């Protein structure tokens, strides 16, 4: 079938809860993808950082096939030989005490909210049903009813209420306002180290370090959502390392499987995780042997192949190259590692049209919040390929 036939089927039979670019992909390798008509594109979105290791990484693929031939699912009713090894390797890598594996990022967020609330009641002594979690304006943590309930994006909330109580919203990047918002019933502060979906919004230097100190002083758990920023994307294994801190609880997902399988996890200190007892939380697929085998290999190649260090080097090179582009359309360019946002002035007419023009030139990226393009290629990209990207961005922005 041709492109328009695939698009027609999707439009006729699928829910219209996405607005994708009109490219129909059927193959990928490394930083490159191909459409059904054989056209080649450089992927500058990485499935929202789920394919940090590149499309169809051969070693992760081999691990998945090998495990799929042996055992895929037992549920947590029984033990399997991959789960403990996954725990051991990820705890050593991230200095975590305990791990709770789930499937999607949103499930990890829901899990941590349950855990930190229960900790608040059992350990901190918060009165029953009074626990409060502080979050930030312009956050993006997922799409469940509870999560959209504390979003400030009206398009995410409209028509979906009533919402779960127990959340307080403060501006992002202002540690002083966090301190003022904390009450005796505050059990956690849930925050992204960099707000990705909001347009790659980077907090002031030292923000996370100050936040960590405030949380420690007030017996509040610092929860970092590193589902997008983690696993090498910003040039560190976890973005918290830029501020030299360790969160009490950290959420990871997306690249935890290299794009092969839905895998997420809550990395926790023992104090919080130990409040969960058998029967109080779980998932049929969470921690299954196929997921664990894939995740173990995804982490292995990320570290052994130097992808994290490459993200730091190539991110600096990409960012400097973008800043050399002279265009009256550009309001700001910001980023850390290979998570980069290019914001247009409102007079530019929105970022969507530029994404469409870049697609025509073989570069795939996606707009966010109308006037921002997020650039986040796989962490295996090299200088020559970034030069190729920069050349096409410059051409489109200068109207050539």
C-alpha cells in the first residue's frame, strides 16, 4: 500500500488522540528510519527518548529473541531468573536501595504516588487521607486521571474531571516557593529535572541541590521523574547528576528497553519501598522475564558503548551549531546533552509547519507547545550526522 492508504485507514478506524506527521514508517536502524515508499529520514525525536540506543539495536534485539524463545511471562505469582539480576544491575548502576518494575511511565508515576502516600501515613505520621504531593506548573508526568488532574495544560484536563485530590502546584525552578508550599502533610515533591514536554525548560543552576536540601530538612521525599531525561539523554546517566544529588525516588522508563518493550521502574530508598506489602500493589506484566532481559541489555549497551559520554559531547556540538544559525524566527535555543529545544517567536506562525518542511528534507522532529521544536536524536549520533541535521534546519529557517 502507499502512504495515503495507510493514513486513510488510521483516520477512519483509529481514535484521533494524536496528530502525527504524515509519514508512515516501516523500518529503522540506528538514527535512521525508512517509510513505506523507501524514503530515508534521520529520527530527531527518538520516540520521545525511548530509543536512546538507536532503532533496533542488534544486541538488545538478540537478547529479546533469546529470552522470547525461553520464557516471556510468569506474572509475579512466581519468580523468574531475570528479575533478581535486573534488580542487582540497576541498583549497582544507580545506587538505589530497592526497585519496583512496571510497564509504562505513567504506571511508574502512579506507583510512586501510592508508595509515598503510604510512607507518609505509616512513617511520617500524616493523618489518614491528608497526604499532599507538590508538583510543578507545566509538568508532564503522563495521561491517567490522577496525573492529568495535577496538570496545568487545560487540553489535558478538559472534559476528564472529577480529579484526584491531594496535589499542590507551584512554579517550576523556584526553590523558595517550594519551601513556602510545604506543610506538615507534605509527603513528596514530584518534579522533572528538565521539563521536556513543556519545551525543554531548564531550571536555574543549583535548583535541584537546593530542592534536595529543602526536602531533607522537612522530611519530604524528593521524587525525580527521569523517564525522559534519564538513561543518558542529558549527557549523564541521570540528569540529577548535573547537580550532584541523589533523589529519594527516581522514575525511569522509555530507554530502559531501548524501544523494544514497555518497561519502567521506580528506584527507591528502602524507607519508602518497604511500606508496600504483598497484595498492596502490582502488575501482571511488571518485572516479567522478557522485560527484564531486554532492560538488562539496554542498560549494558548504553554504558559499554559510551552512549552517555557521546550524548554530552554531541549535545554540546549540536547546541553550538544551532546557535550559529541566524534567523529572525528564533526566540531561544536551550538544552542539555541531546535534549534540545528551539523556540520560535509567535510571529513565526507555529512550529508545526517547520516540522513538516524538515520532514520533506529527510529530518523527523515534532513540535511541542505550538512554538517549540524538540530535538532529541538517538545517543549514537556523530558529528557528520549533526552537521547534516544543522544544514537542513538552517535551510528551512532561512526559507531556502
